[in-house]
């Protein structure tokens, strides 16, 4: 199975792991750019800035989990391949 074909089961839904990872990366890039732009303002809106920073931390946490999940899935797949041979 190729990396692009791997799925993640969330509740009763199956979603492509690669699609989720790409979306989270896009969110991280967007939020990082917005935070940088807001910090460059003379008087940034602190409430919105904190909200974006919280959202960014959440997306980074999800990305970390997805990377760990992907690595553990790779390890499990390698182990299965060894057991089959």
C-alpha cells in the first residue's frame, strides 16, 4: 500500500492520512502568516492574536500526532513484512 492510500479511521469515517496532513500543514502555514502579520501591526488585536496562537498550537499538536501515527504505522508495516517473509 502506498503512503497516499493509507487511511485513518476516525469514529466510523475513513479519511486519507495524506489529505489530513496536507490540510493541517496548510492551516499551520496560514496561521503562522496571520500571526506574523498581526505582530507586525502597530497595535495588534491581542484577543485575535491569542486565538490564532491557540489555534496554531492545536494544529501543531495534531501534526505531531499524525507524524507519530504515520511512523508507528510504518513500523508496524515493516514488522508485518518481516513476519510474512
